[in-house]
C-alpha cells in the first residue's frame, strides 16, 4: 500500500484533533475525525484565546513551591483544590514537585520554546485557506503585576531573555497608554506586541473544521469507548460500531488518559480546571487581552463580551463547577475595571496537563501505529497547528528538524 492510501483515524475534535486532521489531509491521507460532541465544545471553546508564542516559562519552577501555601489560603488567589480529589492527585503532585528543579524548569522552557516559536507560522498555513475576517486580532497581549512576588516576575523575564523570546518591559505610564481603562493597581508589566488573540475560539475552530470537511474529510459524532488491535492495525469501537485504521491519533485533551491506559502505558495526565465568565457588551473596555500575573487570570475582548478567564483548580474531571472560583473571577475583574455589570455564562473547562508541563506529541511507546497529541495544558490553543504539523510529519516519515524526543510518552516509562 502506498503511504498516501493510509486511512487515519483521529479521536477528539478539539483544536488538536482538527489541526492534526488538516495537516494529515494536506499530506494526502484519508482522515476520519471522531468526537462524542460537536467539534470544539471542550477546552478549545472556553479558553482565553491567546496565541502566545512567548509563553515558554513553565509552571514547574522552584519558586512556585514556596508560593503554593499562600495561594491556597487566599480565596482571591490563582490556585484552588477540590479536597475530595487530593488523594487521587498525589502521584501527579509528587511528579510535579520532582519537576520543579531549576534544571527541569529550563528543560521544559527550552522545549516549550522550540514549538511555541513555530506556532504562529504553523497556524498561518491553515489560516491562509479560510476567511477569518474579524476573528483574529493582532493587538498584542499585555501582562501586568504589582510589587508582590516581583522575584517570580524577574525570573520569568530572565528565562525569556535567555531563550531569546521577544518581550517589551512596560512601566506604569506605558501600561496606562495601552489600556487607559485599567485601574492603576499595577506597578509594571510586559507587552508582547506580536501576539495575537482569538475573538471567538469556537468560531475559528469551526472554520478550520469546515475546511477539513470541504476538502473531503469525514466526521463521525461517536463516543469511542474501546481501542485494541487487529494485527498491528488500531481498531476503534463506539457503542455500536467498529472501525479499523492504518494509523490513529489520540487527541482527546484532558480525557485522553482513558484511552492511553488501554495501551499499556501509564501516562500521568491530569487536569488543571479553569473557568470563564462574560460581561456582555463590555469587551470595548480593553483593546487586547490583559493578564494579571499576581492573581493568575486574564480578561480578553471577545465576541461574547469581556471574557474573564483563568485560575487553576485541581479537582479532576467529575467534580462540579465551583461557585467560589466564579466569584474569584468576578471580584478580580472588578478590581481592575469600573462599571462592570452582572456577569453571564459560567463555564468550567479542563486543561490537559502532565506534571512536567510538556505535551505528549508523537508515537505511542508500545504501538507504532498510534500517535498522541495531547497534554498542552495552558497552551493547547496556541499549539494546535504546530502539534498537528509535527504529528503529520512523523506519520509521513519526514524530517522535522526538531528534537522531538522530549515530547515522547517514553519519558514516563519507568
Ligand atoms: C480557562 C482556560 C483558558 C485557557 N486559555 C488558553 C489560551 O489563552 N491560550 C492557549 O494556548 N491555551 C489556553 N488554554 C488551553 C487550551 O484551551 C487547551 O490546552 C486546548 O484547548 C486543548 O485542546 P485539545 O484539542 O487537546 O482538547 P479539547 O479541546 O478538550 O478537545 C478534546 C475533544 O476530545 C473529545 N473526546 C474526549 N474523549 C473522547 C472519546 N472517548 N470519544 C470521542 N471524543 C472524545 C471531547 O469531546 C473534546 O471535543 C486554556 C484552557 C482553559 C481551561
């Protein structure tokens, strides 16, 4: 069989699955995309919409460990726990702590930078084929902070400098000039003028998906419940149907572990839960996404209004939305902007996160015809296109000119 005749299945139609589908299609493969829901209704729907190629500094870092107790004590802080889930997360936390050394932090930063640096160029290959009028803005992204935890901000700036990430340090006046409606609660910040943002991540994803269908791709709305092999060919099962493929990509975001556990691999994927709300018709208050580094949340001007988004909550996939986290977002937004009305649309989403804060991109450890594209934590929206490009290159046996070993699931094999 010539390579071009390969039949490829992809499970998950979030940004990872859809971008993988488009890049595989570009190589001439026949692709079928599966999702139990309509495309783009999970994490890829509710994110902050940042395309943030600069965001190489990971959350596994030495300074974070000493900050965690204070963060957990504060109801206004960026971090929260669902206590009933803590026992289940102990193995993840233990691995996370091991990854908080300076060396491991720099390893993650280096390999996040490698793919983040290519992320916008990879998107352009997909965006060139669709009409995104009014959906992607190029006004940059602004981070602000106050005097608290300045050492952490200095560390981030230093690492980005070392990696060669372009950043513009801004003072109070410059922040005010950029965003005059922000209350002056900040002492400094950093501005990435080349970063972009999505006015409506779901609409962009649907446009990409429609292009995939237009070019002959197939979508089946099915919950994939089981995965095994016929000889070496992956076999998928929904409740009533069976499908055999030459190659398979698992791109189920935070839900990927259910399937990878069936492949005799123990990948320590868990989730960092995140939230958003909207202040309808108040997107005009800012001209670009603004992130408050102290409080760990952001505000993005979007079609739905001002989206206030962020915080990290450890609590698994089953626990209900926490009203306290919603309250946290409302209070944080009101601390930064005057005149906000009643909020709308309380949303909880699941970031797929590995304890070393690197994604899993590449072939399964045990099954050469299965590939992974998940675990992109806070950056899965930014990294959709580049991950799809990398996986499609691997399947086509092309040389990507990148060191891809650090993203392999083999790193979790003991
Ligand atoms: C609050 C918040 C803010 C964020 N902000 C940003 C940001 O500004 N910039 C950024 O780059 N990233 C951001 N992220 C991260 C980003 O949104 C995610 O990393 C990314 O969307 C993950 O994409 P995905 O395709 O891997 O997963 P998802 O979008 O979660 O998609 C997975 C899909 O798999 C499907 N699925 C799962 N299991 C099965 C099954 N068994 N059978 C069939 N279908 C299945 C699901 O239905 C779902 O559609 C944010 C995340 C959150 C929560």
